C-alpha cells in the first residue's frame, strides 16, 4: 500500500466535527465532556472581529480600563433557498422559413412547377409561438434555422407515426417519476377539407411544440427537473450538461424514437426498482380500504408496562410484519385477547419486528417503532419515490461496480463491490442544525491515528467563548495551537482578534474525537467518515447527532474494504500508534446521499423519515418548476 507523507496527510486531514459543547463551565470541562457535549458546528464563515496587530500577542484582559468588550463572532450554517426555476422564453423563429419559398416573387414560367410539400409547410414555422427554457430554445433555433434539416414530426400534411410514438412516451412520463403535464402536446385537429394555410400553420405549430417538449423530457430524464444547488447550500452537484442539438439529430435518424427516449433514464438497478415500486403503489387501491391502523401512544411503552394501544400494536405488526415473522409468532397472534399488558411473549414479538425493520431490538416501543408499525400511506410513499427518482438523476446513470453510499435518512452506509453489497453498518450523521451535505466524491485515503483539525466554525462558535474566559483552556485540554504556522501556547493568543490565521488540532490519543482512523474523500465541506470514542450513539434509532461528518459503527471493517485489505492489517496499522495516511489502491466513488425511499440489498424499497426536511424543500421546488413551465405565452 502506498504511504502518503506526513505533510500530505496534514493537508488531507480535513476538519470534521462531532457532538458539540454544552453549557459546562470551561474550568470544569474535560476532553471527553467536550466531545460528548451539546450543540455544535455550523458551516459558512461570517466573522466580525478586528485583526490583531500581532497574532501571538499576550492575551489582553477585557476588564482593564479602556478595553472594549467585543461581541462574540459567529459562523452561520448554509441556508435553504426559495427555489427559482429555469426561466421560459419565446423561441426565436425569424430564421426558420426558406426565403425562396416565402418570397413574393411571381413565377414567370408558364410551365407548372411541382410543389415541395415540406418546403411549402416550412414557410409557417416563422409564425409559430413556442415557450421553452433557454437551453431548449437555442437547440430548436439551431436545428430549424438549417434549411437542409427536415421536419421531424409531420409528413404529408399530417402528424407522423414518429410523432405519435414520441407523444406516447411523453404521456407516460409519470411512470419514471416526472410530471406528464410538463410535456403535454395536443395534436392539431382540422377538417381535411379546411383551408390548407390553416392546416399547415397548425402542423408547424405542432412541430415546434413537440420538439420543445421532447427536448425538455430528454433533459429532465438525464439530469432531473431541478437544479439541486438552488434548493439549499447543503446540495453540491455539478449540473449535468445535455447535448440538446445532437439530440434532435439523433431523433431525426432514429428508427425507434420511443426506445431512444426511454433509454435516457438512469440505467442503474436502483432506478429500475424505484420505478417498479411506483407502478405497484399507483396500481393499488387507496388506504381507504381500512387496512391503515392508527396507534396513539404517548411517550414510550417498556416491557412489563401497560397501554390501551397494545391491541393496535399487535394488529399493526400482524399487518406489516413479514411472513416469516408471522409464522414464528403464530401462537402469539392466535392467543392474544386484546389485553393492555405488555407481556414477555409480546415483547419477543416486538423485538423481532424491530430487528426486521432495522431498529434497535430492545422491546421499547417509541416513536420510531410506532412509525414502522403504522407505516405510511401510498400518497406519502409515492411522493418519496418521485423525489428519490429525481435525486438519482443528479448522480451518474451508473453508480459503478464499486462504490460507497451513505444514506443519511437511513443512518446507514453501504459498500458495494462487483455490483454487490458486501458491507453495511450504522452511521451517525449531522444533526439538523449541522446537516451532512448531499454530494458525490471519490474515496482516496485512510488516515490512521489521526489528528483532529478543529474547524473554524467550532473554534469560533464553541471554543472562543471559553477561551475569552480562560485563555489556558486549550493548553489544559491538550490541544495544539498554531498561529501563522508557528506553535504557540493557547494563553499567548489574543482571542479577541481574528482567528483566520489560527489553527487548532487534537493529537492522536484514546480520547481523540476521530478515534482510530478516518476515511477521506477530500471536499470543500470538511466531511469524511471516521471512528469515534462515543459508541453509545450507534444504539439509537435516530442518529442525526454529529456536526456533519459521518461516524462509522465498524470503522476497521470499512477501512479494510476501501483499502482492499484485511481487518487484521488495519489493526496492525493502528497498533503502531503512528499518524500516517495510506492511499487506497484505486480511487472509487462515494455518494453522500439523501434518499427517504431506497431499495435494500434484496430489492425491497424501504422508507425513511425526512430528517432534514429536504423532501419538503424538494417538493416545493418541483411545484415551482411546474408552475413556471405552464406559464402562458
């Protein structure tokens, strides 16, 4: 394995955060208190403090006469935006008509001249009025301004079979999670004996309208209806480029337009499974069939307790549990008499149900267990599927044979190799105030016995108040402080000045916030996967508890997987106690993702809570897009 130099390791050691500082006083706080405390990191920097003349000057006493008490600076988190859809504009048709045909020059020849049907129709393209996004409009303008390129959708004064095939695909856009209303095209209707001019005007209007809708459909299937970066500062994607002018040329030459259009959707297995689930739910009867069971449980129900909701709990498990679970507990279901007591046999039933649903199998019935028992109605599931299919379009059409996928709402990470899930484990992700971003990158390095480089956000938001009260705070806690690249004592720094040139890091130790190792995929958000000394969080069902980085329940197993080595080898690397970075043999993708509907390794779609309310923001953006696209000329 390739070793990275210590200098390189320092560059790669991006800052990450764990749980936040609580209200404990600085003088009484230990290192583990700091790691296990209350609130935490935020993201983009907005610092308001004067720059000191000497960054390593002796700490000034703010209580001395004439010393101003400056307000504490803060670092703000990324924001959710009011979504702005791509603007629509009129397609410029001024150059579409053949000047020879549209000219008013009289034909002086007494001999009859054969009329080219298409040329006679093209004269009316200039009169068509079509609204489209700028990308689509430019592609249409480029294609139809070329007099050598034929019309695509009309032939012999009628709508062609190719056009009918394209319209059938557009009408079925809902099956792939898109909104069919975005692509509605009404074929022209006219009396065959009607005025030829009216007929050809209607046909050329249809020609341009269908081209605009087909291009919009192709662009949407490839990259999604939304620009994710306009949803929030937590979304970070390079929006895909779609070659729309080339698409029109392909459509012109394609013998099977429907097959071509359908092939533009993501080709990964996850998309196919989401699509199949969407079709299944839409085919099912609504939840008004009485199958929905309500559980009104206040607080938690523990083994040995009692609740009038016990009967509904048993019914819900019987309704939503697997066939294997029902068989294993058939005697319990048969003998239960709707009593309120939470007896040992019912505890065993609940524990098995919790295990089946990926919850903590402790028999304690709380909100997470109730949600799993009650489930979600079809409308909610369909919404989650549509959002998941939209978000999957932001990623590559094929995720690759080898990759890591972190699904934040599931609080899980999955390692795939040879297109098979080979490893999965629980993770802790960012809390709602310190959300983990949604982006993709490449796994590059594993760092053993890491330093923790404290982010500016934690220095400013959490350490600075303590340092102003006690400038020796970091020295006592064992942190290393540098100013302008020079090691200094914490007590020598002017903590009322700017912190931009100040770096703080925690050396490797048993108490290090990053534990034994971290796995890096260098990015601008200072997010990576890592170990943690705080193991208790992995027992919780709701694990949005960190400052944004991803804590691994079994970091040694993940390190071995990405390095293509053994857990024993990883253990040896850790045992020597040296800080070192090891490059992965070959970089491969990692998707730090957010799917509230996602297939498990058996192909079964699982549904998760919208922990950051991102689905809600995405739904608003989709609605805004629909309204923008239906704007009238």
